[in-house]
C-alpha cells in the first residue's frame, strides 16, 4: 500500500492490477498459465498494462485500488517526468500488453498522425458516434506498434515482393485471380489489392475454393498452404483467406520481435507475445473479421511498398538489459534477465516504465537503504515512475520493460 499527498517528495514504484480482455480469439490457457490462474473456460486474449482510458491499470493508494489515470492527473510530472509530461500532454503515451491468440485476429492497418487527425475530425463533424460500427477513427492519434514473441508467434506483415505474389497466385489460384494477375504483371500492387478487396461474391468464392483445393495438395510442411486451410476454417467466405499469397507470413521464435509502422497491413494469427503501441484505438480492417471493412478509407491509409521481413533482436545496453531497436517516439521495449549472482541496477535518467515478469521471480528495490522493495512473480507487473532513480532488479527472472524514449 502506498500513501500519497500533494506534498509527497517522490512516488515509489506501484504494483499494478491490470484488466483482462476476453475476446473470442484469445487463448484458453496461455495468459492463465503466465498468471498462475486456473482456466475458466473463457478465452483470455489480452492483459492491458498502462493508462488507456478504456481499461486503465489500478494501483493501491491508501488501501484503495485507484485508477493509474487518476494518479497521473494528480502527479503528472512526478510520474512521467517533466519532459514526457510536457511532450504528451500529461498522459502515458504507450499501452503495454500481453497478447495470446488461439484464433486469427483481423487483418488491419493503422493511420499515421496526419491521417488520424483528419479522419477523426471528419467523422466527428459528420456526427458519426464512437460506438457506431462504421466509425474508423476513435481518436486523433497514430498507432505504431511492436510485437515480441514469448512463445512461437505467427502472423502476417506487409506486402510481399510483387514477383513472389505473382508466383504464389499462379500456384494457388491462377483462374480465380486471372484479372488481378495482370495488375501484378504491370507492377501495380495498389490496383491489384483494391481489385482483390472488391471481388464480386461469385469470383471471390471461386478464388478461395481454388486456393483451398491447391493448398490441400501441397506438401505437409508448406506454411502458406497450411494457413490458407486454417484461415478458411475460420472465415470460409472472407477474402482474407487469400492474404498469405500477398502478405509476408512470419514465424517469430521467443525473444524475436517485429516493428509495425503506420500504414502497414498486418494480422496476428497464433501465439503469445508482448505488445507495445502508441495509445490509440484507430484500426482500419482488411479482412478475417465480421466487423466493418471500409475499403476506400483503407486504401488511403495503406503503404503499398513491397517489403521484406526485418526481424528484430534485442541489442545489449548493459550486461543484464537488451533493448529492441524500434523507431517510435512514444515507447521503447527491452528485456531484462537477472540471476542471484547478477542483479540489474538502473542508475540513469528514464521515463515512466512498466515492468512485467514472464519467468521466475524478481525483486525490485529502490530508495533508502533498508527498503523492503517489491516482489514480482511471473505474470505480475509494476509501474516505475520517472522519479524512481536508482533502482535494482534482483532474483532469477526474465522481465520485459516498457518505457518512453528520452
């Protein structure tokens, strides 16, 4: 329990009580096992850590669980640090998550800052209410994000090279997408994608059925064929079944990560990962979903650059901490490994941080000598204010740490 007043000199690290999101695509065991909880029969999809207005974490102040947002409102500069508080209008600029997918998530992309601001203002002026299914822009902010695998993690990210997409379509559904192949032969990826998204119902069904039949005759180790069949099982009439033909299919090993910039089409298909993103709700969907798909708006947001996969591995910044090389103003992500013989001491200036233990047991000590500190078991998390300096993490554990770049 922490006691805070307006005259409190420093705010200590705060244990977090976080919100679970039980979406239908979530895992029935992964987050449960991480948190040491018995399966409930419900899918646990995401564990949210941070101050997102939709589901802020709670902290114990004076024996009462209080929204982290409320503490931020009272002590923005003490919690965030002067620089971050000024830059992000007294708000925590990132949302930190554990994500566990047992079923595919929707194919989606996020707008950049200018697109988000314009879209939010346009839809607000048009009187489209936030809860309406056709509302695309829930706020005026962009949403770059990073996913880091805790288990084997599979997904789709960015458009393939045109020649690869052409070869895959010729292999899986050359008749169903004969017209679309001609756009690729001209190097016109944007028109190809628009045509695929707007396929007439009969042609879409024909192309999907052709791709599924071809996939069933492929060798058992063909990951693309496997996912065409898997996606068809979940969304048999959705054009997203064809997405492995034109989006890069990836498989991350534990500890590997990907950065997803604004405008890049992507989908998470299976596995558990640590996700961090700018604090926004803006999503433009492109398939594998019963929800609203706004093709014209999606076309305005998407980056149609052909891409290769650039898998990120953390780079050492100290003997016990490695940081992922992500390009975002709002967040940074690192992994901290400690043993009884090698604790991790943090001496430098830092922004507001969240630490989650994913393996073992850690102990966070800070402030005056004799402070008992905070024990952090697997699945537990702690908020570390910018003013907490220095602090030390000991024990035998692996933790992931979110922060704000300074």
